C-alpha cells in the first residue's frame, strides 16, 4: 500500500476502513461504484435478426 499511487474501493465504508488501517493512503483513495453507464448499452431495435438470418419484431 505504501508504494501504490492510487487505491480504488467500491464504497465509502470500505474507503473509511482502509484509512483506519492504512492511514498512509490518505489522499490516494478513490471510490468507484460498480456498474455500467447507460451509454454503453445498445439501443433497442424494433426488429431483430435471428440466427438463421430472418427478421422478426422484438418482444418487450
């Protein structure tokens, strides 16, 4: 931990625990919440192509 340029955690609680046990990383911790931004999802199409190449209406 002493040589780490940054320490990533997935919650504020974990960050607080890290700082409790490793006070030397203060100022180098960053909370990064798990998940995927909506900008990475594919917009739903009205029609989808099946494995055999046919086109059908998407069911919601």
